[in-house]
């Protein structure tokens, strides 16, 4: 009851978010929902994973940014929000849940509940959202739908779900084939059972058009023609084009006057311009230049902000610095500290999980995020936009407890490995302070193991894990909590091969170096003194002259240089470079190159700094 009036429901709308662990098929299922709802023309060419519109998303096969779409079924508009599955982009999921009335929880019929499944479900249940469990990939070999449903029930109970939340419907589906059913033995050749369940189980939004306007902004988009666009949900009242409104912040009393210039709703992959939006509508609003995530659009007579979800704090930080290498400014378009500063603070406006702080140095900025992947995506995005800079090794963020003790972030780690590789994996993780909490076997000879492990102990572990399992292992992890510091661990076991001088690498110089470790550069590559050109299996750093030329002699056999056989260099990805870094090393990032380097380039100066450090200890 509000003001003595029974609030009616808008039965013509349903708002849902699709949540799941990474690679459980969210985006593929949305593709099929769009296709079967008749959004596309019969002859229209549609790419796979059509919702992943970002270049990085397509290349990596992951969802980074949440996206809105809308389909029609039996006269009801279903607004769908596709969310990322990686824990590093959890901030996207958290705020998006504020826009919807229910969720589709996708669970892989083979893998079952994974770390991110727990994370996203916990957030949804805490906000009181109704969940429909979709057991996806039912056609996958080794699928175990009955066991997976039992795992989901256990997870709901473990997360203290309320009674009505525990009574969740289950739909079985194959996102790839576009089939669904209420039983694994009774699959239909379309998604009608899923659509029917959504209409039946997801609550319709409240509809009070007479109440003062309130619309909560959960996301920010940008259009080169109309500028900043606020994406959110109309909670009550009506939103109209040309309407005078005020923007209210949940964390301050400040209000900003504004006017609605354009108004859009979501129809398939496009924004559809409308004149009026009512309660329950998910809308894009143009004309509000000062709008930010978490703002409430209110009636000028009733400026009352709505509470916004508290985003979990960052757990990993790294320094972004102006590039000061000998090759600085050769390849980048934006290279100054001002360019880097403006770009980082612009990112914070839309990336709510990110935190940027200025340091004592005008050329250095501390950037904190939810994980290495979260920060690496930012680095790659900036690199493609023409920025040139260098970054330090990622470090976990520590906290201080109530009694002054040092606390560190702990992760839940899940690994799937063939039985033959269980021993090496357990040995390595044991040395990294991991505690095993669960272990079981799966069909096909795979062993499933769960650990609790300090976040810092996972940094640099992925290459070792892939080596130990011959590339057959799968690992996933998600932040759990802060606990007292677990003690020191061994750093990277290998050392770096460092260039002795500035110049161009020669086949002769590389040939004499390659026996001392694996190389990161080939012949004819420009290098500088202090640049890391390879990895040494020994723990100590080695300085080598990879630019060395062969001196001419009177007795030189023809074709002697042809006999120099070089091992192909290792091409490191951005994530591999970040994992490789030590505390005294930087990664130089340009639009064209990734170069590992020592923070102090000169050998004598490095030795002096090392001696001072040892004497201080």
C-alpha cells in the first residue's frame, strides 16, 4: 500500500539478468533468445555471440561489459541484461542486479557450480531477487544434470537463501542448439519452455505512474552524437522527453538540474527512441552531461535519492607510469603524464570497481582493481587507443584488522586436472600456502579440487599450472574474504636475461645466448641496455650481449653463418608479461610493443641499489 492505493503490476514487462560462471553459455543463450523471438529478419546475417560487440570481447571469447537487450514473447516484453562471468568484472554484475526483478542462473551441466556461480548468486540472493536455474549444455558429453541440480540446492542452502528463493524452478537447455525443457528427458526443439517459465516465475515490476519520478542509473554509455548516456530503470512515475528533472547522489546532498533530451528503450540489438517511459522500463537517457553511476533522476519537487549497491573493494593494485625507457615516445600517440591521468580518471567514471590515486610522483598513478584480468583489460584498451606508458608488477592490497593485525585477500580456487597430474599440482599449491577444502572425481578421469589460497600466491602461478598439467588443466578462482597474513612465500624461481647494450639483436649474439635460457626476442629486433630479452632457469639475473657481431677473419668458411640455428623466441601475451614481472621490473606498453625491462637499466647502478638494500636489511 502506498498513499492508500494498491500498487498494480506491469504485466507487459519482465526484467531479468543472466548470471553465471565464465564460459557457461550466457551470451550464446541470449543469441538464441534473440533469434527465436523474431528480432532478426529471415535473411539477416548475424554473427555468433552477437552481444559481445567489443573487439576485446570477441578476441578473448569473454564478456567484459554488461549489455541490455529486449525481446517480445506472447505480448510481454522481456528486458535481458547479459553480464560478465569473470570475477574481475564482478562490479558490472553487482550494479546491474539493481535494474532487474529476477535472474537466470546458468550452470554448466558438466562443470556444475564454480567460483563465480557462488559469487553472483550470493549477490542476487542478498538483493532478494527471484532465481530461475537453467542447467545449460545438456547435450554435452558427460553431462550430469541431476547431480548439478543437487549442487545448486546445496549452494542455495549454504548462502542462506530464503524459503521462497529455495523453491526455484529448473529449466534444462542447450544454448548452442536453442532447445529447452522442464526435464532432461523431455526436451523441446525451441526455447518456449524457458520463455514460459520466465513469464510465470519472474515477478512483474510495480506500476505507480502517479508517484513522483524516480529512476536509478546503473550504467553509463557513450554516443559520439549525443554524448554521455545514462542507463537505468524507472522505479516510479513517468519519464518524458523535454522533462525538467534533478540528479541526486546517494552519497551527498548535492542536486543538479537537467533536462531529458532523448529517451530510448532496448529492442533487440538496437536502441528504440520513445517519448515516454513508465515504471519498470529499462531506458537509456541522453542530455544529462553530469550523470554518474548510482545517481537517481528525480522530480524537482521530490529530490529523494535511492540507495545504491555497495561495490566490493579492489584487491589488486599496480602503478601506471610515464614511459622513461630509451625508446619512449617512438610508438605512442598519448605519452605525457597529463594524457595518462585524464584517461585513467575518465575510466573511473564508468568502471566503478576501479580506483585511481595520485602518488608523490607526478608521473606515477596507483590503479587498483578486482584482479589481474581487470587491470590487464584496461591496459590493453588504453594501448589500442594509442597510449604509451609502463606498469609495475601487480600487488595485492592488504588491510589492517581491528587489533592491528595484517590482513590479506583470500581466494577460492577450483582446479580440474586429469588424475595423472594431481600430484604435481598439489605439491606446487602446497608450497604456495593453499589449503584443500574439497576433492572429487568426475567422469572422464578428471579430478576436481577446491582450495583456499592467498591472492598473492596465485600471481604468476598460471604458467606453472599449465606446464604441470601439459595444458590439460582448468583453473578458476574468486575472491572470498580477508584473513590474517599467511607468511612469506618463494618468489619467481627463474631469473631474467638482460640486454648488455642498446642496438639491434644479431643471430650470432642470440646463438651464444640461447643455451642460457629461453629468449623473448628474435634477430633484427631493436633492444636497449637493461631490457629483458629472455628467462634464465637459474634464480639469478644474467646480462648478455645479444647484439654481438661476429668479427671478420681471413679464414672464414663460406656459409658458416648459415649454420647458426636459432630457437624460435617465445611471444608473451600481456597477461604472461604481467605474471613474469618481479618487484624490480617494469612492463613497457606501447600500441605496437610489449617490452619487459629492469626498473634501473644500468648494470652498475642496479648492483649499487641491490647492495644498499641488503645493507639496510
